C-alpha cells in the first residue's frame, strides 16, 4: 500500500481514530536513534550547510510545528 493510499484511508477514520493512529505512529518514532540514523541526519545537516537555499525558512517551520502541536493537543483533549 502506498503512502497516498494510507492517507486516503486515514482520512476516512473518525477524529478519535485518527488521533489514536497518530499517537501510535508517534510512539514508534520515540525510540533511540541508531548510529545509521544519526549518520544520515549528520549527512543531511552537512548538505544543508553547503546548500542553504534548499532549506525551509524558520517562519514556515515554526508555523507548521505550531499547527502540528495544536492538532496533537486536540487529539489528547488538552
């Protein structure tokens, strides 16, 4: 199943079910990073330092993070 197909199915869920799925996915990513993952992140950071024009402006990142946080809080009922 492709990511797009998964997202299509996800959108069919109730808000409560979407929140549950989002929490479970987040839990999957809260594990310690492997040395390979750390190396990949360092490689990406180096590439961004060499080509900063490929980055995303802080204002955009901040707005997206704020939106994601608000959605997460709504899922938790905060």
